[in-house]
C-alpha cells in the first residue's frame, strides 16, 4: 500500500510537472509571435502611422498568429498517438497559417494578405490580392538540408511524402552520435534502427516540432523589408531574384536560440533546453528528460 501510494504520488508529481509546461509553451509561442509582429510592424510603419500604434497592432495580431503556431506544433502529437505520418501535413497547415499571420503582422499589412506553406526548401507563397501562387527558394533551409543529405546514406522518399517533410537515413549520426534522430532544417536525419513502432512515431512527432521551430522566427525576416525595397529600386537584378528567392533569416535565428540561448544539445543542458522540452511535451506530453 505504502508502495502503491509512493507510486501514485510519484506519477502524480510527474504529471503535475508535465502539466506545468503547457502554460509556459503557450506563453512562449504567443510572445514570439507578438514581439516579432510588434517590432516588425513598428519598423515597417507607414509615414502617417504613430510608432506605438503600429507596435500595438503588430503585437496583437502577432499574438493571435503565435497562438495558432502553438496549435500547429501541438497537432504533431497525433503522429505519435495515431501512429500516422500524414498528420504532419495537417499540423504544418495550421502552423503555417499561424506563421503567415505573424509575418503579415511584422510586415504591417492585412493579416490575411499572404499565406505560405513550406515543402522542403521551397516556400509556396499565396498572395490573396493578386491571387497568385509563387514558389520561392529558401537558401538557409536548403543549406541545412544539404548538411543532412551529406551526413546521410539514403533519402526515404516514401516517408518524406507521407509526412510532407524530407527524411534521410544513415547508420550513425556522425555529428552527434548519441542521437537516433536529428533536425538541422526543414527535414530529418534518422539512424537505420529507427524505422517503425512506437519509438519511431514518438521521435518523428518530436522532430516535427523542431522542424517548425526553424520557422517560428519568420517575423524577423520582415525586419529587413525597407532596406530590401531600397535595394530592389536600385538593382533590377536583385528585384528579379527577390521574386524567386526568400531570405530566411529565421533559420539562423533558430540556430542562435538553440545553440547559444538554450545551450543545446550537450549533456545535462539538453534536459533544461526549452526547445527540447517543448518538442517532447507537445509530441508525447513528457519532459525532455525524466526527473
Ligand atoms: Zn529534440
């Protein structure tokens, strides 16, 4: 009985700890959307707009987008629960919608004016006013995918199609040998031992959250809208290229957040790394490390 009580208390304690992560995760995602939306909107304010009004508008719309970003990340739990990779297309649709709203807020334009959906290193961009769909190349995301392709032995096109996310395989992840799965961009590198069963789907859902984290700072990309517009006026070639190339500074922002701010993924710091805890909690409702 004593033992049973101990087990119950232990389980309850763990659950309490786990439950406490949810408000933190909601606050983090909402604030990332709100702050990047607010700052971007202020930078891109129109001449007649007051700076504090532009900030407030971007902050509120960005917060709404950020809340949607959180919902999209959380939908990855369905991959683990139902053991079906196709939920990755659904979670990405919700995540991208939220991400688009944050970008619209940061660009100081109508919140429904532009939507995007990322497939690998291609960003499919839909502009509502022009009713146009343009594929744009993301150089940093592409670089990250090349890095994973270089460290892989095969590309699993079936799994990639099922989840809507590039999936590579190797015998051993040489840049971090203790891992069985790694996300270095909008794609994954898994070891050959990870091909099915609960652990495969749990890991896949976790890595999907990381893939989304690589885009969550995309509001920052709009901090450079004004200098970019000036360059487009000056250089027609740059203008032409800008139509097809999307500078994804959000990728580098994620690297700074993961490796500098969160000090991942080494040793004990892995367990305290917010981004690891978010990925594990939203996919399988556990902390990154069992306490
Ligand atoms: Zn992770």
